[in-house]
């Protein structure tokens, strides 16, 4: 029998090597066809008396990344269709659908012949759950091997036996930590946790897997053997009595109750370990059915799985533009930001010229890169040889003529129009025809900067976030005259350095900073109202933000906020900034010299290590304080999320953001907007635009007109529409593609 996605070769010892190698796919993923073929392979190998055992492996450099996008989309379309057609029977049908993989893997486990999974690269999600159902597991010890059950990061959980098998192989604490964080394991760590049997050299992988079968591997899972005991003794032990209350408390601390899937992991393990294995699988299937119907699962999968992959694959790249293979990139401005841009560019294998006003300044930029390499080598993320090769690609210089053969030049100098104007003129004097100039400005409109260019059609913004080597988002900003070629080159560059792009039209602060400063400004309002500072910070974290707004303001610098406010007043007039906000920041910067983390004092104090930062005690003396019991924390949470979501909606209404996927991804990757919501626009769509408008009106009545819903929101609410419905990224053109 022949298969589309698999090949089978049976050797003289009767061991069938099943190799998964999907045509026209860079990575193996689960589709309905793949699962159908796996079932046929199980039946074929069971029926063939000549087959003594099966080794299951991948023909690609990775094992598998898990489920396919089309299958995920189809799953939610099925849920919607079943609910509309047969509300009463919908849940049963969803339950049966989500159990397909669960019981297919169980069929492998109970087929009567030994199966060994030979893991040769990244093995994620359902692929590792398949491996766990095999009777033996061997992994390559190569650094490229990553083993994980990361489903919780996209709003679901390991629902194909993962919660039951991991908790019966590893100790409960390690099992819970792995699944509730979605963290990746090396082959060595997976072996230490008892999740794989061997970690071997890459060229020994298949031989080692076959040898397990030759050595008499039993085709029976440990939990199917009489007398099996859960590691640590199970649920009703003194150790478990200490573990479970702590596990629940830690989960609450880390998630603030915002992630239903994480809690479902705890429930599945706790209940599943008290019953026979197959009953545990049904418990897991029941919880997975429940989680799949939540707003959080739908929104997170759409944004953090589907949309993220689509944007990374060039969803916004203009059609008809040839792909650019960048041979040389120039970075002008060798400060920390410019140097970091040079580092990530060289890490992608692209030669970089790092330009500054003199060789000393350029050399300091190269030193920043050397420090980043040393840190990566020290953490084992890079070999010394690879680090040396990276650094060899970076040429520090004060000579602009070295840019005469660059494909792209990125300006990363001081945020000052005159300074940038001088750089633009110097670069364009030597830049070849057709090369692209990009500004890394964080606030200055690209159209205005492009007025200094002789070729605005080749002028674009590429806004990086600090620290560049860690932050995955870039904003690509279109000026009024930016051409398709400039956009295509910018997106090709962002893809080369493995960042996620969002494409936005020109405006002050673009998308991310506009939303960020709404978040920070709401905290200023709360301070002026006398809300205790610690409540402000904690309410933001309870709402799902990674850091409080005051802490964030310290990180970006309080005096930067002052500069932005003053620039706004100069350009847009006094009414563009609240008097109370300007007064607060002037006092912090001018009177108290509290500029943020960079000078060791801002809204927080930063004592010498090992002491931890803490809110500056004098902050509560600036305004009369409300009694904590009089402050509604739920309302504080709503204010933070609503003010950000409102600003995101305004950017859509103004035509700054044209694709809801980019608003959602930009808000999550740019500043950590409550990921469980799926992003700022999914937050609105998730609760319903009508409900959101009513919430805005309630908040506006008590906290100011900046909460008033926009005309677009009112129109969407009146027509019962959503952002993803009206601004459909999956419209006819997208579906045809």
C-alpha cells in the first residue's frame, strides 16, 4: 500500500520504518488526511505477520510542529456550524471530533506490536502525544531538538492523552510545570523526566530505535500493566497533600484566573490520576471539549497560532514584487539600539556596516554586539565559532561610502528631526539607486521624515522594540509615498531576521506606542484620583498585563514621556496633553530627578542587588489617597483593557491599521496586551461590540470622555458586526489565495 505522506520500509528483522515526509510542506503537520493514513498504517502493520515492530520517524529536519492551520480553522468552523444547526447535539459532536486523535493514539498503544518514536528534531503538541503513546521513545541529542506540549500558549491544552501520559511518566510537579507553562525540553531533560528512554547521537537514532524492538520491547504501556503505580504515589499521599494546594495557588498567582486551559490541565491530571487510564482519557476529552468552546481558546488560537503564522509567512507582502536576498545592510547610529539591530542582522547571516560619527562611537557599537555574543555563548545558545562568524559580519566605520553597495540602510540615531535629516542626506548621497532607506523612529511620522529624502518612494519606517534581540515584533510604517518595493524589501528583511511584522500607515506614535501611552496615561489618571500605586500595578497584572504601567513607564524612561508630551503640545497644541499628566511628569523629572530605571529612581526605587525594586514610598504623598477598600479592582482592570482597546479601535477607524490580525498581534507582541483575550480587537469582538460600547459609556460617565466609544464602534454595535467580520482578513481574495 502506498501513502501520500508516509513511506514504509520493512527490514530483514521485520521492523517497519515508517517515515513521515509530507510533500510540499517544510514541516510535518497533522491534517485529517495524515491521521487517516496513520490509522491505515496501524491496521496494515498489525495485519502483516512479517512486521514485528514499527519505528516512526520524520523524513524532515524536524519531527513535527503539531496541528495544521487548516485543521485548526476547520475545527472552529465545525463548532460554529454544529451550534447553529443543532445546539442540543453540538457538544456531543464536538466531544467526538476532539477525541479522534486521542483514540487514534490509544490504538497505537494497544495494537499489540511495539512502536518506537525516533524523534529527530522539534517535536511539539500532538506529535509528542503520539510519541508518548509509542512503547519506546528515542530522541537525537542535537541542540535543534525541542520537545514540548505548548498548547496552553494558544489557549488550549494537551488534549490527545498528554495530561494523562506525562503525569504517569514524570513526577507530578514536573509534569504540571511542563504543561502549564508550555516550556520546551531538551532531549536530556526529557530523558531525566522519564518522558523518553534514550538520547543518542543523530546518526544513531534509527539504529537505536530498532535495537529497542530487537531487545524485546513489550508492546504494553506501563499503565496497562497490573500493579502500575503513579510516580510519587498518586493523589492520596502526604506529598500530594502538599503539592496540590501549592500548585493551585501558584497557577492563580501566575495566571490571575485568566487562562481556563491552564486550570483544565490541573483538573485533568488531578481527576485522571484517580481512575483507570482510559477513564482519565475521557476526563481529558471532556475538559478539552469544554475549553475548545471558550472565547479565550478561539481568540488565542486565531491570533497566536493562525494569524501569527500568516503574518510571519508574508500575509501583508505586496503581490508581484520579487523576493530580495539582502547582501548588505547598513545601520547608521551605533548606540545600543542601532548596535542591537546590527546584531540581529548579522545573526541572520547578513553582512552589516555599523556607521557612527567617528570610529570610537562605531567601535562601541561593535562592543555591544560582542557583549550580546558573549552572553549567548555563556548561556549555551551559541557556540564560540558561531559567535565569531557573527561578529565577523559586522564592520564598524565612520565612512558613509561603505554604504554604496547596501540593499537596505536603517537609521537608528537620536530621536530628533534635524539629526535624522542630516543622516538621510548623508546616506542618500552614496546609496545606490533602488536601495531602501528605513528609519527606526519610534514616534516621528515617517511622511515628515521622508520630506528630507530625494526618493520618498524608497523611504519606509521599521520600528524595532527594545531589547531588539528578544522582542519579536517590528512595526513597518508606510509613509504617504512609500512604494510597494520598499514594503516588500522591509518585509523580506524582517522575515530574514525572524521577527514578526505588522504593517501600519503613518501617524504619530504609529500603533504600538499609541496604545502603550494610553495604558500609562490611565495610570496617571488613577494616581491623580488617589488610587494607591500598588493597587494600580496589581490591577494591571490581574487584568493580564505582564508589567504594571508605572513599572513600564520606568523602563521606557519617565523623561522620554516628558519629551513626547512636549513634542505633542508643540505640534498639536496644549489640549493634546492633560494638564494633570504634564504636571505630574514635570514634577517627577524636573523637580525630583526621577527619570526611571536608567537613573535608579522613577515611580519605583531601584536599590543595589540583591534587593528588589519597590514602589517609591513618596509617590503616595503626591496626591490624597483613597482607602483601598473603596477602590473597585475590577473597574481598574476594565479601565486598563478598555482604554487600550479603544485606542486600537481608533487606529482602525483612522485607517492606520487595516488588518485586525495586526492590531491583535501588535498589541500582544508589542507590549503584552492580555494574551488570553487574543489581542486588543479580539478583546472587543470576544465580549461583543455592543457589550463593549455599553462598558465604554459606563466608564466615560465616571472617568472621562476618553472612554467614549467611537463612531465606528457604535456603527458595528448597531449592525451586530465585529472587527473581524467587517475588516475580514480571510475575505474572498485571501480565501482564493
